[in-house]
C-alpha cells in the first residue's frame, strides 16, 4: 500500500471527491481516504507518482509526499 498526504480536506464531501479522483486513475485500487489523517492509501500498479499528485491538484487539493 502506498500513502499520500493530502492538504485541504475539511469534510466528508472532500474525502469523496479525492476518493473518486483516485479511483478514476487506471492502475490504482483499494483506495481509502481518511479525513482525520489527511491522507489516502491505495494499491498502485505502476502509476507514476506525479500523475497521482496531478489528479489531486486538479480537484483543488494539495498533495504531499
């Protein structure tokens, strides 16, 4: 499982938006987003990290490491 910190989430709607954006990326599976931890976890089958971060940025959140 990979982890990615995400800044800017403040409610369950934010969590849902991030989860959907990540699930829409072919190659990611088992996506979980936690508001209290401010992070997403997922299985990654060779998707470049920059592509994942771009998907988060495109919906208005700030991806971390």
